[in-house]
């Protein structure tokens, strides 16, 4: 596999040109490359005013802090600055660029297609959710791109050195993502061995990565803040009626934003006073009682706010042709937080999912058993619900640890 490339900062220009060629080759748009070029050009200017040294992650950090003032508060601006630097580091170290997402469902190359398609089908047969399969497909494309760039054109040509090199390329990812990719790689290797795509499995040779699972506490609203948020909605206009109905559904039922956004009129049984859906994330059926205030909010919107149209989706756009709502509804909460005077915590993201966390927190504080909370939230596995224990700070404070002095 060779030794790691050591590139001095006064010799970055040809590497940047090579990176641009690689980005074109793997399908990046010229507009994206042009945006990234502004960062690379600034980097080249920076290198001319500083002593030549090894180009590495520490150098990138120093450059970013001095030229851009560190990591911008805006997440998009931060990504626009750091991604081109990470791409350059990866290109120098591994000769390729890793795309974490594949927005288009492209096919695998001939040398990997049978194995990867068969493996994905086996995971689908195990009952993995559609979104999980899509994420796995994206990660397999990442693996395929890496293998092709180092000259491995079929899985049977893999050896432990190639495996180790690929694992090394995961170093910049968070521990949770790295652990997930390595676990999937082990399953893939077992599948390849058991189905004749490789003469051995590398599963037991893969490294163990200590996983710091969901270290940060999710933000939750207090009961008073939820009431202030709902009260901030102007329900005297059609948009306000729609927003209020969506917010109260998230607050009182704990539904995910994706399920609220695509919910059909037929999901509501007004006689039984229930809402029944197949959850978009898990594919599992969920039936919940329809609280009276939620029901009246939906009725108010349907009768007095919703445009007359043929769409069977409850919540729709209020501009023709009255299609379903886009994924941008995740930003719905932020505007009403400002109106209600609720401050956004530093380094926290607040959205409709925060209302789901808040409901779980409230139920925990009121002594509702975990299996019941799991049933209400529609979790396929109670272990998913156990993660909500982290937000019950009141009960955590009842469990102090003795400290030896």
C-alpha cells in the first residue's frame, strides 16, 4: 500500500489541480468545484506568507482559525470552509475523495454489483428500514470508490492491508459513524465468505472502535415553553391553522416530522378517535388515541384553512398546485420560538423533533414506564427508548456518585 504521502505546503498547487480533476471525474458539479476553489486559493495565498511545513490536519486548523476566525457559527458556512480542506487531505493521503451521500441511486460497477446488491437484499430481508438500506448503499458506494481508486476492482482481491487502509480513512468521522461502518463491513465480509465472493472473512480482524454513543443531551422544552410555543401561533389565518395543528400533533403525540408531513386524511378514524399510520422511518404500524385538542386543531385547519383540492395528504402547500409540504417544515419551530421569546440553547438544534423529545421527557418525569413510552413513540426496539433516559435530568440528580477525597 506504500507509505503515507508527506506534502509540503509550498507544493500544494499541483495537488489542488489533481483534486479538481478527481472531483470532475467522480461527478461533482463545476459550481461546487468553483466554490471550493475560493478556499483552496485562499489556502495557497496563506502558504506564501508562512514558512513551508507539512500539510496536515493541524495546519488546516491553524489556517482556518487565522483566516476564517475558526469555525463559523452557521453550520453551512462551516461546512463550506472545512469540506474543501478535508477533501484535499483525503486526496493527498488516499488518492480519492469520499462522498458521504449519494443523492442519485447509481449502480455499482460490475466487479462489486453482485456482492453488494445481494448483501443489501439480505439486509432488507432481515427487516431493515428503507432509510437504513439507503444509508448502507451510500456507504457501500464510498467503499467501492476507495477500492477502485487503489486498483481493487473486485471484492475477491481484498486483503487485510486494504481493509486496514480503508478503516484508516474513517478516522475523521465521529465514533458512532465509524463503529457503524466497521460493523457493516464485518457483516459484508461474512456475507462475501458465505456466498463465495471471498475465500475468507475479515470480520474478526476488524478493529474495535470505542463508541461514545450520543454523548450530547438532546434539548427539550419545558411544559411552560411548549404552551408558549403553541400560543405564539396566529390561528386567524390558514397558515397559522396548519402550523398549529402540526405543532400540537408533535407536542401531544410525539410523532416524527416525516410522519406528520405525509399523513393522509384516511389515517384519522373520527369514530374511534384514533390516528393510524405506517411509520416512514421504521415501516412499523402505529395507532395512537386522538386527543380532543389535537382533533379540533385538525378540524379547524381542514374546514377553515386548507385549500380545496384533491390531495389526500392532510397538510399541504397553500400555493397551487397544492402539493404536499417539503422537508423544510423541520424549521417550523424556530420561527415560533422567536415569537414566543424562547431562547435557542447554544450548540443545540431545535425543531419538531424537540417536541418529541419533550413529550418523552415529560412522560419519564411523570413515572410512565419505558415500554409505554416506547409504544407511544413507535419505537421498533425498546433500546431506542432507553436513550431518552439521558434527558430525565431530575432522576439523574437522584443518583449521585460518592467521590473519594
